C-alpha cells in the first residue's frame, strides 16, 4: 500500500462540502424571509417550492462530503489543505438542521397559540 500524502491543490470533496453548505444557508435565509413576510408568504412559498425540494438533500451532502474528507485527512491520505472547507461545510449543514427544528417549533408552538384558527399540533413528550 502506498503511504504517500496526495499533494493535490484543490480536491473536490471540500469544495462540494463548502458549496452545498453555503447553499443551505441561502435556503435558511429564504425560508426566514418567507416566514417574516406574512402577506407575501403564499406566493413566495409557491414560487420557491422547487427550490425547497432541490435544497433539502444539500445539508446531508455537505455533512457527508466534509466527514469523508476529514476522515481521509486524519488517516494521512491527503494533506491538510481543504480542512477548513470541510469543517465549514459540516457546520453549515448542521446549522440547517438546527434552524429547521427551531422554525418548526416556532411555527407550530408559538404561532398556533397566537392565531387559534391555524392547525394545532399537540406534542407529547
């Protein structure tokens, strides 16, 4: 087995992790804009529905690509170039899941009590 470190300048996995992580942040921003503009919400969600479907797997891709490349760096197969992009992609992908959970809790818990005509979801813990 060859134990040499691969001296590539730019690898594809860290770039993929970073780009998909940035796209997930863009998705979070557009979602928050849609929730804050209550009068414009219906049209906004309808026009961006394909964007939501395309962007849903992006945080998973960011976390997986970043983790695979970090594992390769740790094992010594690659140099440490791109480690920052991997960590950023993993962080932004995780931020997406945290923000989605917060948005769901905010919408179904707080807004449903302010506006009682909205459908209410009971949470049993």
